C-alpha cells in the first residue's frame, strides 16, 4: 500500500478513517516537534539535507532521496504489508490467527514492551544531538541526520501503537516518552545504554554498530509477535535500521583504515601525534560499547522473557527457521554463569533463557563485522587484532553483574579491576584526545584526518556530493 503524503501525518494505515486516533496523534505531533527543536540535533535545522524518505513499504525500492530541512521531514506511520492468514508462530497460542486487537490479559505486558522499545528511539537522538558540530565530513553529517530523523520516526511507530490500542494509558505513555531524557538524573531513559553519553564520532560509530544492532535483534523478535500491528511496524522499522548498522560498521572500518595508513606512513603504532586514533584505543571504545549493549538483552534467566514468549508477544530471531516445537516447554539451553571464581556452563530451561538466546545471536553477528575490520588491518600488513571482550566483561545486568572480569574472561578481585580498568576502557585523557580530533570538516569531498573516506557515496552520488547545504549560523 502506498503511503499517503496528502495528510498531515503521512501514513498507510487509513488514519483518516479513524477520527479518534487521528486527533490523538495530531495532538501529540506539536509536542514531538517541540521536543525535536529542543532536544533534537543542535543547529542545522534550516540546512538542506539530502535525506531519504519512505514512499512505500516494500522492503526494496521504498526510498525517495532529496533535499529537505529536518523539521520538514514527514514523520509518519508506516506498517509493512499485512500477511494474509498470518498465524502466531510460537508459544501457547501457536497456530492461532494473529491478533489485530490486544487480548485483555496481555495488555500490561505488551504496553511495557512497546514503551521500552519506544523509549530508546528519542533517547538516541538526544544522545547524538551535539555531534553535528564536529562532523568529519558532509557525507557523515548527512548520515547522522538520516539516522536521527528515522529514530524520530521509530518513536512515532510506537506512539501509534500506544494511541491506537491503549486508549488513555497509551496517550499518557506517549507523553512520558518525551518527558524522560537521556542522562537525566530525575527522569532518565529506561535502559542503561541510553543514558550514556555519545561524546564523539568514534562513540557514534560504535553506538550504531553495537547498540543499533540490539535494535535489530529486538525488533526482529518483536516482528515475530502475535500482535500483528506490532509485527508489521517492526518489520518496516527493520528496513530503516539496516542503514544505521551500515553507518556503524563502515564508520569504524574507516577509522581503522585511516589508522593503518598512518601507522604505515610513520612506521609507528602510536598515531596520536599524527592525528589518528591508535588501534588499542579503538579496542577500548569497542569494549565500552559492546558491554553496555550486551546488557540491553536483559538477564540470562528471565521469567519476563519466558512470559513474553509463551504469550506469543515476543519471539526468537527468525523464529520460523528454528527446528523445534516453537513452544520450548521442555527444551534446554546452555547458559554461562560465574561460579567460585570461574565460569561455569549450565543447562537451563530454554523458556527462561530467551534473552540469552537472542544475545548469542547478537554476539555471533557482532563478531562478523569485527572480522571485517580485522581484514582491513591484515590487508594493511599490520599485526593487530580487534576482539570482542568476553560476554561477562563489565556487565551491569544479569549473571555477571556481581563479578569483575577482564575482557579475556578472567574473574579478578573488584579492587584490582578498578585499578586496571584504564587498560580496557578509554581513560578520561584518551576521551579528551579523541574529542580534540573532532574538528568539523564541511568542504564537500573532504574528510577529517582521523577517518578514511567511504568507498562510495549515498544513492549513487559521488563522495564529494554536497550532502548537506549548510545554512548560515548552523554551527551556532
Ligand atoms: N538497563 O527480567 P530482565 C533500539 C531491567 S535498542 C536497565 O532480565 P527482561 C535502538 C528490566 O526492565 C532495542 N534496566 O529483563 C538502538 C527489568 O526491570 P523491572 C530496544 C534493565 O524484561 C539504538 C529488570 O531489569 N528494544 O531499538 O527479560 C538507537 C529485570 O530484567 C536493562 C527493546 O529492548 C538495562 N540494560 O528483558 C535507537 C525491546 N535490562 O521489571 C534505538 C523491548 C533489563 O525489574 N524490551 N533491565 O523493573 C524487552 O524486550 C525487555 O524489556 C528487555 C529486558 C530485553 C530490555
Ligand atoms: Fe530505531
Ligand atoms: Fe537505529
């Protein structure tokens, strides 16, 4: 179904047939826009940005590219096409027709899931709001803003579900989504990673590689939902997510490539004085972002997660590909936990281990990009390997939250860990160094000295295309 752009809120859900819902969303829209002005990207609101906009919802060919000022982006409500006769694929209701309305007994649970998902979207925009001022190129600036407007739209996607299916409670939740703020001491965002800072572009690339990847896995699990409107909205969100992950993977890859180039040119591993970021420091950023992102999967053993699955609300990643009964009432799953100073593997009821299953899929996926970064290093003839730290490293949630672990997986006393943490995590002085490299580069086709240019531009355009037409005062 095509998206109707003639309406105030573009949509493919026949919003004009539902006056109550339309009114609720139209009341929320100005609040969203004032939030965007106040806590969205700083500056650049009057610049023309080369953005893609969704024009239909099929996986391929939905995008139209053109210059837009960010506040004119048409945030709207786009659900993937319904699947005829879709059946619930897992849990106690497996085989029953999917729900178009929420069964009363699952209302509270589903609301909580939708709110948790929705909360992350504006949080990430808040976290990234000041980065435009230090963009390494117009190409990167455009990618940042593309991600920001789409995360804004992901919030719309969840607010639509809340307004359409949860009545008054839903409207209250929709407002609360604009009241919690990333890092706020009194009213923070719900999940840990979304209250961390994203102070520089290396952090942004790590965030979009590791934290947006949690988004991919969570959205894919929610796309399996028996609640069909949630499934359809997540399916479309996933098509947007692919670009966020691309920005992360290629962003880190370009930093690595530039560092290797400087290492060879100057015959040293310490490229700092030549304006690059040492591979050892890239590793520390990786350790930080990977560990906060692993926490986003929740505890290894979770009755919440078991209930989500049994109720048919949240499935596994690619549920249909799994070769089992899709109920898991008597399956087992291998889960790790610290035990007497070592890491023990135990067999646990699969239903309780849903979070760990998803985390395992995420870890395998995360490793693939790291391998590609390492290929850049080997091809440069350099002897260095980036590594994912052990899953128990620096965890705040779950089995490992009570132990202090090195990236290699050794459990050590807490005071030793504190004394040694600058071996594994960026020290304040290292963060300051990275910040000092963040000077804006805004000439088309030019790139900051700490990052290599991308292999190609966006939508078939050259790398030196003017991806953002800067307006006067956009940096102030
Ligand atoms: N920080 O039973 P447990 C994205 C809480 S990212 C703080 O193990 P459960 C995006 C938990 O809420 C995708 N608190 O948790 C990326 C619970 O609280 P209560 C976001 C945490 O429910 C980049 C307690 O600890 N989507 O889209 O099994 C840019 C016990 O935990 C954390 C979703 O998360 C944490 N990290 O699983 C933009 C999907 N972890 O009940 C966007 C929806 C756990 O004691 N959410 N807690 O108050 C879920 O599926 C589940 O809520 C979770 C947690 C997987 C997050
Ligand atoms: Fe998102
Ligand atoms: Fe994203």
